[in-house]
C-alpha cells in the first residue's frame, strides 16, 4: 500500500507544471481587458434602460398633451380659427419630436454591432 502511495506521489510531482511569469502576466492582462469590456457593456445596458424609461415618460407626456388639446378643442376652450399659427406649429413640433425620438432610439439605444 505504501508503495502505491509513493508511486502516486512520484507521478504527481512529475506532472507539476511550472508557470511562466510572462504567460501568467499576459493572462492577467487579458482577464482585466475582458473585465473592463464586460463592465462597459453592463453600464451600456443600464444606460439604455434609463434612456428607454425617459422615452416612455416623454411619449406619455406627449400623448397627454394631445389629449388635452383635443379636450380644449372639443369644449371650445381654444379655437384654431382664432389662432391660425397654432395648428402649423403644433404639426411641425409633432413631426420633429417623432423624428427626434426615432433617431435617438435607432442610433443610441440600439447601435450597429461591430463585426469582430
């Protein structure tokens, strides 16, 4: 039995590998790079989530504003006949907001994937 243990210890000692310090340092640097990249991606997803929530809030305010305009028009509190400048400016503002939100969503929240 002791012979088997001695043989086992000899085999373990013979299979031990010595690590090259340069390889070990290169591995550490590579691990640090991967950690930095993972942290950057995590921060990007957090930021994207925050922007998504802001856009949802902005769209909700946008819809409430148009509901209130419809309400005011329906009950005669405002009239487009008296304020002829209001309708074209409202339409232009709506168009620009929709284009702006689309631009933000497409270019910043969902950027093109880089080919590696």
